[in-house]
């Protein structure tokens, strides 16, 4: 990656219309944790088919729960899904993982859902590449008695039982802008380097970033472009290079993806922009440690992916055991993680993320 090829750049005007639509959807999603609503009324009964929860039901053992991430070869999902595997092991159930290699292989993800349905797994935990594309397949899975949990990136509420969210989508979007604002003294041109253009989670956060930027304290900060690296290291590297070439006054970048922020840090670190152009977003401490230590990055944030995977596993088992159905107000135990309550639109929140910087990064190993 030291001699990057010219960037295939989605020009601002070309991406504008699509983005506007995506962001409108994202903002319409309410602060419920990153979901997009079906145009039809979403009520709990669409998800729960009128079933009643039995909080006292015994936790079932011997279940098969499949994890279907956006992308199997993404280290973030490796950690998240390992967390799911460990939790299932402790619960006496079986874990399996399957999924596409690319974060833009939406039709591939649909096929994996169909295969898991045919295999009659008890539950699946899916991180959706696209909010709508999986809906029909997931509804079919639910009709066949498979419990469907989304984690990390949601589909529409009616197409799954519960969404296990990494932490409030609104807070995540706003705090990334706040972090960059502090680092830039609230001045200068900024860009976003995102993942796939369809990703529900990134698009929801970006919607809240744009809203945060409307506040008066950001009046001297201007978002000049949103680029997409598709959670591919090389594409993200090239997109970073392109952003800097096309916006010579660029002062900062927010990358709300672990693949994107790592590639951007790698590019900045070997360039004249190191320490000058600020970079923040969502990254793993293991990926970002060296860039924090060499002065490329001041601070960034993330939740613990292993805990997210574990919570998804506990949610899947609680659904399969009949302890919850996906209705607002139902509660369940997630082992060491504690008790959780299902919120609006069937969303369960893991909790607040951690901000990492020079002072604390060595305390975290993931
Ligand atoms: C990438 C993926 C994932 C997102 C993290 C922050 O690994 O896009 O969906 O939650 O970044």
C-alpha cells in the first residue's frame, strides 16, 4: 500500500443525491440506536407475532446460534464474534460463524441468511450491510421459527426481533464531532471517511454528525466531503489520499469505521500531514496504538466488540428460551454483563463507549 493507485473518487455531486436520501432516512430513525423504520407502522407485534415472554423460563441449552457479520475477515468482527462464541460456550450452546469477505456483498449476505434458515439454526445474529436488502430473507427466517438478532448494524425493526446496539447511535455520532472539534479548536475543513455507502450504522452516525455540526460552536468547521472506503484497507487508504489531494486545506477527518480509521492513520503517519491533519473516529486500541504513540492520532473511541458479541449471544438465547420476545420493557440477564431492558423498536443498548488516548490506551488489549 505504499504506492497507492489513483483514487476512484465518488465526486461530491455524484454521491450527493444518494447521501441525502440515506441521511434523511437515518435522521428519521429517531434516537433509537441506529434503525431505519419501515414506512409501514412498526409496532412490537410485527416483531413478536403476538408471542408472550416468560421471564421465568429456563435458559435453553444445546441451541445453535449463527453469527453473520458484515464481513468475516474484519478484525473488529473477529473480536465481536469471539465474544459471542465464548458466551455461547458458557451457556451450553453451539456457535458458528459464516458470512461474506466483502462489506459490499449484500446479495452474498442474503444467501447466507437463506442457508442458515434452511439449516434450521435456532437463532442468527446479523450485522446488516444494508438496511433493507436482508428484510425478505430475515422475515422468512423468523417465519421458520429462527430467532433473529441484529448486532452492530441494524435492518428495519420489523425484519428482526431485537437489535443489539453498541451504544446510543446519537451519542456516538455527536461525540465523534465533539472529539474532532476539540482537537481542531473548532476551526477548519473536515471530511468523513466512512465504510460502505449502504451501512445502516455508519449512515445513522453520519446523520447525527451533520446535525451536531449545525450547532453554533461549529460555525467555523465545514464538512467538505464524505468518502467511502467500503471497509477495505486499500480503498480506505486511497480515499484518504484523495481527500487530502482534493481539499488542500483539510484540517481533520472523522472515520467511523475500524478499517477506515486504521487505513487513514497509516496514510497520514507516512505523509507530510502527520500531526497536522487531525484524525478521529471509531477504532480498536490494538490497531491504533502505534498511531497514538507516534503522534498521528490524539484520541478516538469504541465500545468493547467482544462485549457486543456476548450481548448478541445472550439476547439470541433469551429469545430462543422464550424469556423475551423483543417487546419494549422486557428484561433479561446477560451473565457478567448484567441485566438489560429492551427499549423502543426492540433495541438493546450495550452502554457508553470508551475514548482512548495516550494516557489510557495501554490499558486496553482488543
Ligand atoms: C467496522 C464496521 C463495523 C463498525 C465498526 C466501527 O469494523 O463497519 O460495522 O461498527 O467499523
